C-alpha cells in the first residue's frame, strides 16, 4: 500500500491550502482515511478523518469549522481543505489509512491506522 500526500506549502495566516492523498495497493473504498499532523518537538496528533463509506467525518476541536475532509473513492484520493489557517497549524501533515475495514475503528487514534504517507509540510506565517 502506498500513500502519496501533496499540496503543502507556505501561506499567510488567514489563507487556504488543499492537501491531497493518493492511495494505491488495496481496496481504497473499504478503509477509512485520516489526516494527522506533527509540529516540531510535538507528538503526532489527529486532525480529521472520514469513514470508508463517506457518511461520517471526524475533526479535532482545533480545526472544526476551518478544515474539511473529503474523499473520492472512484479516484482513490482523500483531500483536506484547510481554510482560515493559523500559525499554530504549521506542521508536517500525514495522510493515513485505517487498519480495519468497513468502519471497525474509532478513526481518531494513531493506532487505528496502519499505512502512512510521507508527509507534506504546511507553514503558516503570521
């Protein structure tokens, strides 16, 4: 299984970025997708997730109302639209796919995910 994250960059506070994650290697539509981030000196933290059937989405409190996760099961891609970015959103963002298929997961824990992308840097300047 391979996950390729892209779309990071440098943006001013208040700006927007759209991250994408392209997946290959297994039945994409059977597994949840999540985004996590890791800032320097901090632990990797949950950002957002979307269920295998696109019915449910989950967000960290810090990004609710600003970030939107989506997926296209026909294209094997997951996206994270990030609006109203803040300097504290600066981190390396990772996409990941769940260990268990068809919703048998909490979606919000690192341990729920088994395959990870390489990460894409997001830097928000003040």
